[in-house]
């Protein structure tokens, strides 16, 4: 049965692995940027590779789900060949289990290899990622464009989670195929559900799987990262950089009593005098921040620290693999009871 | 006589429509059994149930002493060549033989290679490029080389030209003679069935109308032609399958075990085609009337 | 060795056609004692007919003492029909001529004679089977 599964799969496998090989070669030839340098400043070509790497690691699981998963069973249903396959001396369960295992393994390996290559290539950039602050923007232009690896969108394009995504997308495609029995329809549904699950996990699961850390941080000229001024001259938005490498989930200004407030209106003009753009302006005046601090205003930051990167990766991979296992069980069950 | 297939009150329902109802029959081993009936009568459903492709909604079916599709041992015993003889279009002829060899412990590779050679099929040809007849032969080769106890064929020759049809049936019959396997095949080409089958099942509107050995069926069915008379006056052992009347004459097709003694009748034998048509036509007529008219007609038959 | 053919439209069942063709060949001297009949497999592969049909025909011929099966070798002719019945043909033909003359005397035309003969022949044949 492994022979048949491989014989049917090898064309698709070669297409994806061939593309993968090309990508890895490109990454190896260009080599990781800024070796050893502590400053993150990329050429435009490097910048393109960096962004393309993230997109590809996100895209590969979707491609696997659509082109490996969805047609796995529907192709046999549409061509009627399942009637040939199921009448050899092999049960449907073994037939499907073999196909799932072989293709699933290939999916995990492909995603793992790509993630490994991209993670290696972008390692120095991830390490050099700085929290974005106004001060930093002024001193080193272009150096702060990179998110830390624990925060989206980088998190899903590094480490082991792409393996979980790929396996899940693949089994999702197979399940959609078994339920819908039409290749094109199953492909569309696979993509829609896969994206929906990723978004749901990003907003509803990942921030909460480990209770987020909280810190109150004094507002200083060095760490202020955003200041929005409303039409009436008050402060609409004020943010400071979180701890280095952290994924900041929420931030709010609190007063001496610990109550959430907006910063007093004078902060706007004090920190950033009108008609002066931050890039050309020297460091904001220190008195403002001293006054804010004296009045007890601080930032309360909720975040996932950089140190939790591997714990979050492990948990999220486990979640996707568990979902995959559940879907696999359903696929095998449906193949026995709902097909043809 | 051992039964290779035994169905009791078998039924299959798709969503809301019953494709097969209350089907009770036995197919003896060592025979070639033909399954005839109009389109949509449930032939494919019955065969799919026997092959384990479908699970029954009601009743039971037992094939070669086991539940269809219940495991590798059962799958090994039953070969199935599905309608339109599906093959993997992108796989070559020799790939298909390898598929058979890898997936069937009982695979007879010599038989498969001999057949492919004799048929003149190019082993490196993709199955998608084969003609309908060649594809049917390839599918039949897979079914035969598996060396099953029972081979089920669903309309194996329906799409073929007369020459290819004859070739497929010749090969099938040769395999039956050589390996002594039992065969159940469906077709609506009665002339083909008359040649290759020795056992017959007539399935009409999802019910079994009659089943038996063909020679026996032909010996017990007669066409009677005579002066017009009421069929209610016939002896109790003469079961009317079809009747037509003109103002003077009555023509009947009847089933009876006993000799026909009434000298008023001109008695003649009927061919298989007439017999099958008589049963199909009968149900169509009875079925179009009131629902209650149908039951007694069936009771008479049994 | 003889070759069988099959006429599906004749209304005669395939096994009877095989029997009749063997008897015909025996009668005409095409098959002699010791000749082998085609194997079941050969007949089946040529005519695309059911092996049981051929077996049944051969069994009937064996039952009539015309052929004998040697397991693993084949089926062989043991008796010929050529001379056994030829001697009887003369007197029977005489009887039939006399009967035909009587029928014409009674006013039957050719068609009536044929119809009468065929129905009587069939009825008698059926009674024998029954």
C-alpha cells in the first residue's frame, strides 16, 4: 500500500520539494545578513528576502492543505478509482491511514525544513530586533522595522509551529474532501477554514495559553514609542516600548492610584511641541517626563516576554497536532461510514 | 449446494429513496449468475453491497461466508470490477500489475502477465490512453489475477463494441473454466447473459422478481396461444406472468412445473429474452396501478 | 477435432446445440471413435459460453454412451452414430411416405402437413422429456 500511496503522491511531492530546494539554495547563497553586527539595518534585497521568508512559511501549509490534502480522497472519488483501490486486499482504513501517514510526514518535513532554513537565515535579525521607540527611530533609521520573534507575524514563521500548521492544513484538506467530495470546493473550504483557525488562534488562544506578564513602566524619553494627539489637543494615544523582545498585548496609562486614565492634556504639547516632526526634533524634553513621573503616571504593560518563545511554540504546535489527530480519526471514521 | 452469496431481507436506502428493498436470495457457488433488470432497478446497489462498497440499511448479506468488506481475509475472497471499469489514468499498465501484486497476497503474477501479453497491451502505456475495451480488460485482469472465490462484475461490457465485448466474455469464461470461480455479473444485454450465464436473477423496481437456473427457468416457462379465455379459469399450478387478449385470442406466458394438458392451447417454448421481458413488463404494469395490486402478484410467484 | 458454433437466435438452448452438433458430426462421420472433443476451456474461450453449459452437454453425451471422459486428458468419442441408424432409415422412410399419401388423400396441403407434423413432433418430444 505504501508503494501505491507513494506512486500516486510522488509527482506532487517532487513539485513542492523541488520548489523548497530552490528556496533553500537562495537562502544559503544570500546568507544570513548582518553577521555579528548588533545593528539591524538591511539592504532592500535582504529586506525582501526577510519578508518573503515569513510569507512563504505561512503559505506552505496552506499550499499543502489545498494541493495535497483536499485532492487526496476527492480525486479518487471523482475518477471512480476508489472502487479499484478498495477492492484489493487492503481495508479502507489501511488505505487511508497509509496515504495520510505518508503525505502527512512529507508535509511535516517540508514545513520543518523551510522553517529551519528561514529561522536560520533570519536568526541575526530576530536577535537584533529592538523595541520601536521614538528615540530609536531618530538615532538609527530603518533599524526598528523588525518585530520580535515571539510576536506576530514572526512567531508563526519561526521554530516548530509551521510543522503543526502544515500537518493540520493537510488533514483539514483531507477531511474537507471526504465531507464535500468535490476537489475545487474542498480546496476553497480548506483555505477558508485554515485561515480562520490561524486568526482565531492568534487572537483567542496564543495570548492566553500562558497567563500574560504585567509590568508598570515609567514613561521616559527613551522608551516612549507613540504619542497620538486628538483634535482638541488632548492625548489620544500614548505608548511606551515593552520589555526587549516581548510581545506587547495591551498597554494603558495609569495614575498614582493605579486607575486607568489618559495622560493629562498638557503632555501632548510638552513632549512634542507643535509643528515639529519627531524625526527632526531632538530628544523630547526631560522635564515633561519628570513631571509625569512625579505625578505618578506610569504605563501598565501586559505582554508575553521573549523568554516564553519556545514554551509558546511547543504549546501551539501541540494544539495543532492534537487537532490534526482528531481530524485524522474523523477522516478514518467517515471513510468507513460516509463513503462512497 | 453451497451459497456464495446469501441475502436476507436486504435493503439499501439513499437519503429518502430505497434503492433495494426486501431482497432475499441465494446464489449457488460455481455458477455464473446474471443479474438483469431495467435501469435503476437496484442492480448496482446489490452488487456494491456484495462487494462491501456499501453497507446495508436493512437485512443482512453474506458473501463467501463473511460480511462484505469486513477485513483483508474477506476482501481477498471477492473480486469486484466496478461499472465503467475504473483504472488510474496516470498509472501505466505495468504499474497496475504492480499495484495488484503489492496489494493482494493471493496475486497470480504469471496469470496477469500472460493475459496482458496475450491482449497485446503495452506495459508502459498509461491506463488513461487505453481504449474502453482495453481498460475493461485491464480491470478484469486485476480482478482475475487476485484469484478470488467470487468475481463480481457490474455492467462489464456495457460500454464496449461487439468485438471487445465478445473478447471480454471469452476471457471471463475461460477463467471460470480454468479456476472454477463463481461469477455474478449484471448486464442488460440478455443475449450476452444467455451465452455466459447458467443462473439468473431478475431485479425490477428494487425487488427480486425471479431467480433460478436458466435451463430450469426456460423449461418451466411456456407461451400459450389459444381462443380467448379468462385467466382466472387456469389450473392453480399455472402462474401467469404476462397475458394479452384480442377479441378472439389469448396469449399467455406462464410458469408451471406440470405438463400443460389443455388441448385448446398451442404451447411453445420461450427464449430468455422473452422471459426476462415478461417479468419486467409485468411489474411495470402492475406497479403503475394501485399499490395494493402489487403484493398478490408477488405472492403468486413465490 | 471439431469446432462448435452457437446460434443464439435459434431458440435452442446452448447446451442442446453442442449436443446436437456432436451427434451430427458423429452421424456424418466427421467424428470417429477415439477422436477427442475440444476441451471445455477451448470451447468456452472460443464461444464465450458458460463452462457449465459445455460440461452439461458432455455429460449428456457421456450418459448416452457416445463419449467418455478421461480425467486429466480430455473427452473422447467411444461410439459412432453413422451406421447404427442408417440401416433403419429405409423402412422409416417407407412408413412416412405412406403417411404423407394418406394426408394428401384427406385433403391437407403442404403447409398443413408441415404444421401437423411439427406440433405432433414437439408434443411427443416434450412428453418424452417430461
